[in-house]
């Protein structure tokens, strides 16, 4: 039952081996006593003792009382790191004489008004005299993910200009090493690590979308933490817009992790009674390394209402097969080849719209091109659906080309700063101002007309440029509203989020879509690492993973068919390849691979990810394990070699995550083509095709494997006997 107590309230939330303790006694701003390992059942008296025991000694050259980190740390409290709230009321209207035109600097000073505790949440209401009303919600989900968001309301007569409103969480003193991510187009989610030193470490994204260099997930942990060991804390901000994320290590003996929406100056101006709500911040703790974080985040995403509830169909996307060269005969032949290969969803990519012969025109005119499609898309849709496949369509609803009927009729709908000239073009396109009700209605009606006319069950929703003007906050909110409205109108239509590949992969969009495109590269060498690190946060069933041609279109790298097929099994599998130009061997391999995907997807898309430790030698082990009532009963492992091994004969590789008390049969998965050349002698068990060992042996001693060259891989099926 909800409870309210202003004077003596210590809240203890527990879930999935995690405890969160909030000390909300008195009228000061509450502080977090503990976030980490489960503390067990604690009495009220024990909670008081715990909170009191965390009181710090009075520091030298500091405020004249022990420093206490609040849930909204401010300079007024003695906090010199990045603050939890920044902004000011505009006093210029009341100023006169010498002060005319000036602005009074007045930093917020908060006190607690109320605490509510509707399980599993705690809701804190703070006020700043008669000027601000701040509500902060913490929720510890059943998966052990700590969610937090804040709502700020201006109660003063003057406008309040908000600069930043953050979620800031304390870290244990043992957190001394950082992991986060950067990247470029076609090489997203590249890990980078360093020590957590004194001062503020800050990453900001200013793309109007998350960007290819998105920090993505910020992890702090014990030195040397890995996939299967170490104590770690992580935070992700659930928005598709601009972000700030940071770590603060203070000489006061406090280390924090913080995240906030990055707001432009003047972007959020709250008149009397207006409110601003932050995105959800998602945080998790684990004492089992990075895999423990994945367990928590994956369980959370799998519980979302928008999480896909049906088996993920094997998908063919036409982009790298035909690009803008659209005609019925060619695409019908591709659809027939896709059906023969075992494809279950056929997606027509960019190039189907009126006059869309290249990337310089036609965005915003969401009508079918009459020259390429004199009978509309109906003949192709009928051909696809008659073959038993779903039909999907590429759209880019947020964008407009200058060479379009829409831009000529409504140039005022192009997003820009006030009445200034247009921002620079990007991929020959501009952003449509979806915050404009008329522009929003136009796009909603245009996409709805397509969904009404054709049997479309899937939209590939692309966003191929950064925002260089306008309000990112309002654009993201409008985009979310558009997605929500389309899903409400057409609940059978799934949406994939793509943004020049992987520039928009976040919890905000994942509340609305059923798939994300992690990268525009189908080069299996690069794609393996992108998939592995993206999966640190997001489960594989969301992550599109396609087998492409060789050489790869993005990199020019030539790779074996077996390696490409093995790697593409890691995720929501698909094909991006002109199947009408494949060889007989390639056409024969694809149905075998498709059958392997169908047999494994139930496991890959529901099991727990387990990874070999951060290997200093090749090959790399990645697995998915599934439990039955008595323990792990089924698993699949990828053994992937990306670089030249350091050993002439590779050492055995452990298969983690299995039940040590059960026996397992290990056998290779036939992906349709040889995944390795095996120039040396393969182990006897490999030549026999199967081996039975205990989970204890596989997890502690490991398994001797065939020799792998760079860019070779094995897929192993592991089943309890």
C-alpha cells in the first residue's frame, strides 16, 4: 500500500538479488544509502542503523557539516560535481533601474514535501519555496533494473529556463574502471576502457539522434571486470535524442554516474504551471560481470508491451540487391528466390516512391512511382504473400527532399532554427518539422494510406541524417507520437528502427519497435563485434543480422560463405543480397541455413547470453543458454576467430553457463556451408561429429576445437542428455 511520511522514512526496494535503499528522513533532499548487492530482509531499526553508519566525517576545507550526496546534488549542498538540476527563473520583467535587462541568478534549494511508496516504486516530491515542484520516481523492476525519471513543474510567476535535469546515482568506492562505447558509420559500438580518475568524465551526443558514436551504455566496475567476473554498475538513458552521460569522482570520497537529456539553451522554457519530464534512465548492478548486466537488461526489454510476441521471421531486405533500380520483373524474381531460400518476410527498401531514382529527391512524397510500378505495389505484394511471406516496406517519415512536391508546397515545414536559412543538407535531405501539427497529420495520413491499401505487415523506419537545427527534444517527442499512433491504428504492423544503420538504438525507441538495425555493414568480420556489444544491452531477437554478398558492399572485404552464414545466425537473421545472382552452391546452402535458424531462433531469442572472458587470444566464445525446470537444458555457442591466433594449436575453449551437474551432447550446427577450412588435424570428437561431457568439464576445462583461420567460425549445439 502507498505510504506518505515526511519525517522518518527509509525505503528498501529489493528484486533479483539487488537492493536499493533510500534515506528520506526529515525535510532535506533524500539520499541513496545503498544501490547494489541484496542486503536481505532488514528491520526498520536496522535500516536506520545502516543509514546512520553511512554518515561521513567532517572534511577539511569544506562545509561545516558532513557532506551528504542527495538524489539531486547541488552546489548549495557542497557538491562540486555536475549538478542534478540547473536552470533559472527569468526576473527581467520585474527588474527596473540599474537592474533592467539583467537576470537574477538564483540556484534552486530543495526540500522534501512528500514520499510515496507504491511497490515497487518510491516517489519523492521536492519543492523550492513557491517556485519549483520536482517529482522523482525510482522503480526497481523484477529483473533488478533500477529505473528513474523526474518531472519538474514551474510554480512561479516567472518563466523558468531549464538547463539540465539529471539522474545521478552513487557508485561504490571499488568502482575504479570505466567501459563505454564510440564508433563511426558501419562500425558502431566500439568499446573503450579507462581508469576512473578524479574529476568529471563526460560524453555528450549532439546529433539529434543517438549517433554512430553513441556512448550507449556506461559501465563502472572493479578493475579488470569482464564478461563473467567483477562487480559492475551501468546506466543507459532511454531517449533517441541528444544525451549527456558522465562519471564524477570527487575528492570528497564520492563517485557518481549521471545521465540527462542534453538540452539546447532556451529549449525548455516553462511558464507558470508548465512541466518537463525526463526520459527514463535505466541502471543495473551485477556481481557477475557484464553478463550479469545483460541478464537484467534483457529481462526488462522482454517484458515490454511492444516486445515481439511471435517467432522472428527470416527477413530479406532488397537494398543491397537492387538499390534504387526498381521494377516488377527483377523484384518478383528476387521474391521467388527468397521464398525458395526459406525467407519469411520480404522488405522492399528505398526506391519505390514517385521519382525516387536516387537519394536527391522524393522524400516526403509517400506515393508509389507510376513509372516503376504502373499497377502500384499490388502485383509485388501479391507475389510475396502468395509465396507465404510477409511484405514489408521502407519509409523515412521524418525526412523531406527539396526536390519533392511536399517541400515545394510547404517549405515552412522544414525543420530549422526560427526563421533562419535552412541547415546544411545531409544525404541530400532535410528534416521535416513533425512538431508542426499540419506536417505531422500529413505524414500520418500518407503512411496510413499505404497501410490501408496494401497488405503491409512491417515498416523499416529509417532516419538518414543528423538534426542540425530546431528542437531535438520536440522532434523526438513528435516522432514517438507518430510511431505510437501508427501502432495504435495498425497493431499488426511491426516497426524496425534504422538510422543510417545503428545511430538510433536505445530504450526509448525500443518501447515502440520490434526490431533495430545495429549497423549498415553486412561485413561479417565487423558485424560480429557490433552484434556482440550491442547485445550487451539489447536482446538478440531485436537485432537484425543479415548475410550479405562477398565482397561486402560497405568494406570490400571478401569472406567465406560459411563465416557469413554463421555470423548472421547471431540475432534476428535475414538476407541482404541479390539472390538471383548467386551460385548453385550458395543457393543450396541458404535453405539449410534457414532451417538451422528456424530450429535455433526459439533458443537464441529467449535464452541467457553467456560470453567467454575478454579473451586476449582467439577464438572468441559467445553462447545462449536456456533453462528448463531442472537447470540449463539447451544451448548454442559461436566460436569465432577474427584475427590470427597467437597459438599454433589453439588451447581449449570453455563453454560457460551450463549446469555443472548435467551431461551435454555437443555437435556442430550445419549452416549450409563449411565455416572453417581446418588445415590441421581436427580433434577426434569433431571428426566423429559429437561428444558428451559434463557442464562442469565444459565450464572449467573446456573443449578442444579445430584450428580456425581468421574470419572463420563454428556454431555448436549443446543439449542435455
